[in-house]
């Protein structure tokens, strides 16, 4: 299920590291709704089944600040599991009207709307990234290295994806997985005071339609539950 959450900011400026504040908002909303459900959705799973993106009416960006044209932002949430989606919805409804901290700023949830969700019926699709794709390689000593959509990056992205899906799909259905960039661009984001490269744009994916639907609904790439890798179907 997909939701659009419309929020009103206290001030028209936020940190470039805004994704972790939105993530904290989701965690707090679930915690206040039901601690056991929050634990089951967020704390326990090795890979969480949701992703999100944020629309900001950007006026300009200076250093670590984003200056906005108005005080309204939109958060788009996608949850793959139907029961988890209903719990998210109930938690979000309970959050309406409450003030949530965003560092030096704060926001209030004004409305929640259900969005259309497409069912992918073919074994190939063109996706557009609504939030940046993270390709993260964990090297010796647990150090992270981030890749672009180049040859090496594609190898790491495929390796990570197949590892994350190995307990959800049969091995035979994973063998045909393929990703081909169409029109992509590199940018750099801030997350928990770290800066690393990510990718936006469109790309082709070939895989079993069940896998494509799962990635579409739960996010693609690393850190998808932290506001990265939300996808839109182009064709």
C-alpha cells in the first residue's frame, strides 16, 4: 500500500539530513501506537518491508540547509506487507495534529491519503527512482563503500539484491535478475552526518514479476527503509 502524508513545517528551512528525522517520526508514531508492533515492523527484521520518499518545495540549498518556498512537505510511504501497511496507517492517523521535532524545526501531520499502487504483470519493467538508490558495499572491518551505477556498482547492487531476496524467493526465480541503467545521474546526500554518492533516474529491471512487485513496494538498494530506493513504474 502507498500513502501520501502532508505535513506543515514550523519554519521554511530544514537540514539536508532530513531523512533520519522522517524515519524517527515513523518510529515514534509506531511506538506510540503499539510497542510490540513497532518492534515487529522495525526492530526485529533483517530487512524492513517499507520505503519512503520526501517531496520538498526547494528554493535553494546552502551548505547543510534546504530553504523552502513554502511550509508544506509531502512524505510518500510504500509498505509491501498489507498488515504492516494497516498498522502504519493507524499509527499515522494517531499522529495527526501532534508536533514532531525536526532538529531546529518541527512539523505537524495535516492529512494522510491512500495512493494508487500498480500491479506489475510482466517480467520486465522500467523504474524511476523517487528517492535515491544507494549501492553500499560492506568491506573488511565493516567499512562501507558506496558505488555509482557503473559496472562495479551494478555487480554490487545485484549481489546485495539477491542476498536480500534469498529467503523470500526460490533460487531459480532469482537467476534471471538483471538491471540496466537508462538515464541516471549521480548526486551526494547527507545521512546521519555522513555524505555519500547515490543515484537518481530511470533503469530497466528484468526479473520474475513477483520480485519486481516486491522491490516496487518495499524499495530497492541499500537503506531502503531510511528513505532511499522508492520506485515508480514508468512502463
